[in-house]
C-alpha cells in the first residue's frame, strides 16, 4: 500500500527539506524532490551544496523529459506533468501537486507543511486525496521540533 507522510507546522520548510532528504536516503532509498517552481529547486540545490562536507547529499537537477539518472540519490525536478517513477523513488513533494494524479502514483510521498493557514488548507486537500486514493497516511506535528 502506498504511504503519504505529512510533516506539519514546520517553521523552516527549506531547511527541513534538506534534512528530510538526507534522512530518506539514509534508509536506503532514492528521493525525487518535486517543486512547482524552478526558483525553489535552484535554492534547494544551492542549500544542498552549502551543507558541511561530511553531511553532503549527492544530488542533481533532473529535467523530467530526459532519462532519469540511476545512480544519484537525490534528484531535484519541476514540471507541469508528473513523471512516472521507478518503484524505489520516494517523492518529497514541495508543490501543490497531487501525486495521486500521477499515471503511476509513487509508493512513498513526503509532504512538508508550513505554519500558514494557506499551507495547512492546501495540505488538508492533499491529505484527503491521498486517503481517498488508498494511501496509508502518517502525520508528524513538528511544532517546536524543527
């Protein structure tokens, strides 16, 4: 059964995204960080390059119309059409996109939700969509933690 994990009330979503991507690859998987903004992907790319050398996360920007790199643990991408992904990819969704709408929904989706009322309202919509599509849902309230 596919799984969607929500991290809500995140004070610094960009910082948390770097840490969450690192944590996901430590558990042996690969991560696709998906955003609706090329600028957001460029900022995340810069943030990942600025990590300490001992905590560097190998990553690259992937254009979904190109062949997906098979060796890079973290891929950063944006687009208007959700790509079909290999089974071993976890999606870190930084966009308002509903991964339930993908031709082949991923087995694992991570959602980071900020503190604003708008962020929380959008997350509730995605939460309902995942649940209605048969995803197992996890929720972690990060208020005061991250």
